[in-house]
C-alpha cells in the first residue's frame, strides 16, 4: 500500500516551519557574537546588503525550485535537481543539498543537547551554587576539556541529553510533516517569542547593577553591540574595508536563513501548485530577522556587558558567550535560576525546530531514491547521523571534531550550494522562465530589479565573497599585494600544517567518506529514477 502523501496543513504552517528552521542557535548565539566582534553598525551594513542581495533572492529561488520539484513528485534536493535540470548529471547539482543538512545535523544536535542539559541544570539550581566555575562546568559537560570524557549520563553530563534529543527529533520526524514538524513549530515558535520577550524585558530593565561601575549599564551594553567602531577605515582595515567582515556577514545570512542548506528546498517541495512562494518566503525571512536582530541582538551581548563590561565579552566566541558567560550573568540577577532556565529552554526550542529541518531532506531521499519505507529510511538516517554524532561526542577536546565539520561543510558547503542554486535558477532554468514559475500563485510581485540581481549581482557577489573566503579563511592571505603573506588558518593547518591534528584529519576523512557514500547513493537513486522505479509524479 503506498504511504499517504505528505503535505503541509496550512499556509501558516509552512511559514512557521520554515521560520522554525531559520530561527535557531544562529540567531541567539552566533549573530550577537559576530556583530559585536566585527564592530556593530559596520557589520550591520554588510549584513543587510547580504540579506537583500543574497539571502532573500536566493531564498526565493530555493522556494521556487522546491515547489517545482515537489510537483514532479520529488522531495529531496538530488531528486528535485534531477527533475528540473533533466540531464543525467543534474541530480549531482543537488548533492550538497543532501550532504549539508545530514552532516550539519551530526554536530548541531550535539549543541541542542547542551541547551536541554543547561535548561535542566539551571532549573535544579546548578548555576547559582556559590563557587561554581562556569568554564570548568562547560568543559566537563561538553567534553571540551578532554576526549572521551563526555560519555557519561548524569545531570551534569551531556550523555543523557544526546539520547533524549535523538529520540525527540526522530519521533517528530516519524510523526510526519504536519503532525510532527508543523506541530512542533506551531507551538514552539510562539513560545519561543514569548520567552524572548520576557528575557528582553528583564535585560532592558537591568539599569546599572553595580553602582561602583557606572559605565556598565544597559545603554552602554547596547552601544557596545550597535555603535559603529569605524565604518570605513580603508581597505584591509577594520570596518567595511575588511574582507573578513563581508565573509562573516554573508555566511551569517545563509546560516541564519537556512538558505543554501537544502532544508528550504525540501520544505517547499510539499507545497501545492498554486501555493504562494514569494510572500511566504519573505514572511519567513522577516520572522527570522525579527528574532535575530530584534531579539537575539538585544539580549545576549547587552546582558553580558552589564555584568562583565567589554573585557568579559571580547574573545569569548559563540559558545563561550552562551555557555560560560551567560550562566554567570543570570546568577547575578534576582530570580536568576528562573531566567536561566527559560533562556536555555528558548535555545532548545530554537534548536529543535532547526534540527528537524535537517532530517527531513535525508528521510525524503531515502524514501524516494532508495525506495525505503519511512521506518527504514529513518533507521538508515539515524545510523548515519548517529555515527557522526558519536565522533563529535567522543573527540570533544577543544570541540575539534565539531569545529572541523562546521567549517568545511557548514561554511564552505553553503557557499557552494548557494552558487549552484542561483546559477541553476538564473542560467539553467533561465531567468524569464524562473521568474514566471516563482510568480505562479504569488500574492505579491517581486520588484523588477531583482531580475538582474538574480542574474548577475547575486552570483557575482557570492563568487567574490567565496574567493575572499578562500583567500582569507583557507589560505590566510593578508590581502596585500605589496607584501603578501599567507598564514593558513587553523582549519587548513590542522590538516596539512607542520603540526597536524589527528582528530581534525580523521574528522575530515570521515566527512569525505560520507560525501562519497552519499554520492554513490545518489547514483543508485538516479538509476531508479530513470527506470521509473521510484519518484516521479505518481499523482
Ligand atoms: N538557521 C539555523 C540557525 O540559525 C541553522 C540551520 C541551518 C538550520 C540550516 C537548518 C538548516 O541556527
């Protein structure tokens, strides 16, 4: 008996699901950390340019192609590209849209487990104990201190929570699109926004908690986050002349909007022919920006600044801020345990609505590409992702395995997939055809200037950013022609430098093996599709 066709139950449902995917740890941890690091207002200029020229338009192409592929009966990125490109190699253009969500899930879910664990520890008063060392707690809990130490299952270890989040994620995927994903997002998103507003109210009314340090007040905290530290200081200088700032801004836009990951394309494939993609895409992106700039951007950094000043924030990085600094900050507030608990609950909700969107593309592929039943598809995906999570969990010292995958797949990968998406839309489908397709059933029209943007500006911008990225983040070039220097960043040095890291090398090889395996599976799926054994329009 064929399994029933999956579909979203309402327009609001699909918007909330995509917004749920987009609103994640990136909004409340990654964004504030980057904005503060790259000089507030200067970063925001690059960030909004990237939002308007990359995030929103490439998001539209992903929604459009997703819906188009879904109408042809495909829901995974390789299947959708196979249906649209109609060339034997077409399906491989969709390869990254399968690899990225599966591989990113392996470590994202590990951080999701920290959030759940921190919420329960906050509720049980761990963080308000006198004399607790927050850095040591983090190192022991996550295993960042040493390899192999995080495989324990008490309240103060990550183990139990890894198991719980795995069960929760696969349970909701098993329930299906509308009863699982849509259900979680419909309840989760409003709760998340409510919690964020409560915490925001608390942070904005902190005033000057320590009269002996009058500078450490909320207004200065907001200033630290948002005031320009120099908009333009010349090329290669801090400010808009710094190529790294553009990279960080563009990377954040992709990561945060879930664009170029293969998640939206799968979600959009469950739309119907006349379902709007223009307004829905814009609404989901706007919801993400509200949560990122309006909520995430006003909570994390100002709260830390008020209690610790600039010195306490600088150099903390994303995880330091969220998991070492903030528990301390909450412990200094009245009802600190309460605020800490709801804050980590918020992070957990943000994370699970995102991780669900990383599983659906994989399940869809195993079902339509290899003809597996839902349970078998979930089992295959659980095995594959579970293996990766085990590696991240065991080789946890300095979070090396996590960092390695995050960089090569979660950062390099999305640029590549972003380029493939926009090139396919503008040049293979063709801008006129694509534009027509996008506007089918649309509740609003996209301003005409987005046509040349999609054809030329976005691809060029993306390509330039990618070149800079290779220059700066891979080769470590100082962007000087007069006195060029190359100091490969740790990601490269860990693999091929004089003092390589075995964990980084092993993790990198594992990632390559996963890519090879997935490539081979896509090859098999392609054979099934061309013989009409699976996929294709069965309606
Ligand atoms: N957008 C999510 C965040 O901000 C991350 C994510 C990327 C989720 C890709 C799903 C797919 O945390």
